[in-house]
C-alpha cells in the first residue's frame, strides 16, 4: 500500500508537471472538482475492513463498545466513498451555518462524527494498550489521521488550482495510510498481537 501511495504521488506529480493535471488518481467519481478518486476507494475499503473487524471482536467477546466502534468505522468508510460528509457540509452552507473559526463547515460534521465515536474508542483503549503491535499501528493511524485533518483544514477556497491538487494529494495519501494502519491495527488486535 505504501508503494501504491508513492506511485500515485509520483504519477500525480508527473501529470501535474507535464500535463497540468493530476488525472483520475485524485478525482472523485461523483464530484469531478473534488480531488481524491482512487485513494477514496482505498481508504473507504480500509475503514470497512477495520469496521468489520471491530464488529467481529465485539461479537466474539460480547463487547457492545467494540461493535459500536465497528459500526462507526464501517459508516465512515461508506461516508468516504459516497461523500456523505460533503453533502452534509453543503446543507450546512445552504442553511447559513457560519464557518467555525473561519474554517469550512465540514469541521462541524467531523466533530459530530468524533463525538459519536469517542465513547466507543475510549472504551476499547484498554484492549488496544494491551497489544504491542496493535498499539503501534493504532498510534501511527492516529498520527497520520491528525496530519490528514491538518491538511484538510487548509483554506481550500483561497488556494490556487495547483495548490489544491497538491494539498488534495497529500491529504488523501495521509488519510489512506491512516486508514490502512487502523485496519491493520484492528486485525492485529483481533488476532491478539
């Protein structure tokens, strides 16, 4: 997956440098103006994998919090592919909801998602800390997710086309690697490693 991410970044750089466009690798299928594409499919798949793994952990151990986390992660995977949060953000804009701290309204959508998943995540943290491999991958996933979110906070409406393409590529790469690390952490935790 890391090689895939690097290949996509190199391909995007090549396309941007010589053709003025990053191509499909960072284009959404449903919204051609939004940079993402192939990475969105990967990160959505990884979140679904992590979700199903946590659902299985919850089922095996009769742990409702783990199942709740799994359902939430599976939803995030579907949200990523189907662009639910973008639609919710457009609705917030149409309703006239102000921009929090000058940031896009999608921050409000992600904050709502985080508040919904936080109790489940906190409840499973003792299990995560008990597994060395799972903990390392989990911490890597959190770091990459934080980097992705920081890149996503860029004022997209003030960026040039080239800056959007590069920020989009970097944000999608870090997000996809974060979801891969989270999926691998989930698998390691389920297998007791």
